[in-house]
């Protein structure tokens, strides 16, 4: 954490040990928290939730976890398993809270279909719904609210012609816009993506992602969208 606008930072703190996971180094280093590549969300009661994922052994499926902080991120405790399945893996959970308090987890599908996997919680992350697979291909996902009724979801489609894409989501019905909005396309490599968006408040969304040009140069780029 920083109390001086990023000029200095407190010492690193780790998430607690993942329940039922072994020590990474026996009796010396715990399995702290799991891997994290998603958004933190703030509940209506002020508590914070964060999603992580990991697997006990190399060939085992990944599991997804929820951690909660009641003191603005100073300390964290294990909350729940979003997803645990012996047959396939979901990873990189990113969280979003709707205006009526429903918590959504958008997860990367590690199977060949690469379809968006969604679970939701109506009790502040204690229990989670059955996984739903949405006909949106890409990963990982980022979601930003644009008003009380809609959110914008971004992701990367990695292929022989890779692209950064997005779709509008109606929060009331849970229905996505039918077609992808292609924000950037033309990469000849799969090594692009991880978009992050912010709503600028003037009917525009800023989407930031990493990209590789035809010469192989990797850089951070941003696109501004009018909605």
C-alpha cells in the first residue's frame, strides 16, 4: 500500500495459505493465496474481494478461490471456492459487483473452446452458482461499469490474426451484445492482450492492452471508445 500517491510503498504482504494445499517448501514457505490476474471488487458493506487460482500438481485442473478483506486490504482471509472440478480448468477470475449487489466472476476457460465462463454470488461471495459458458471466445476478461444498467467487457482473441475485443453487457437481464466490437486487430502472434478498461465519465471508455507489431516490438497501447 502507498499513502503518498505512489512515492513509497509498504513492505510486501502475502495472502494466507490456500486451504488443503501443501507447503511450496515444506515447513518453510506456505502456498500463499494462489495466482492473481483479475480485478478486486468492493462490496456494498465496504469489504473487498479478490479472486485467485492455482493447482496442487502440474497435471491437475486449476481451482478458483475468493479472498476477503474487512480492513481495506490490510489483511485477507479465505472466503470460498468459486470453482473446483476434477475434469477441466478455469483460471484468471476477475470480479465485478452489480448495482444491486450481485458479485460476478468472469473466468478464463482453459479448454479448447476458450469460451467465457461465468459464476455469480448473491451472498457477498460466500457461495457461487453453477458455471455458465457464454458464446464469447477470448481471454482474460476485464469488466467496467458504464452506468447503472450496463457494463463493458473486454478480452483478447488469440489466433493467426489476433485482436482486442469487447461487448456490452446488460446488467439487468444478463444478456450480452450479440456481436464483438473489434477494438484492435491484425497481430500475427498470439502474444497480445490482457486489456484493462476505465470509464472516463464523458461517454468514453479507455482500453489499455499490450500489443506486438509486425517487427516483433512489444508495447503498451490504448484505444479510446465512444459509447
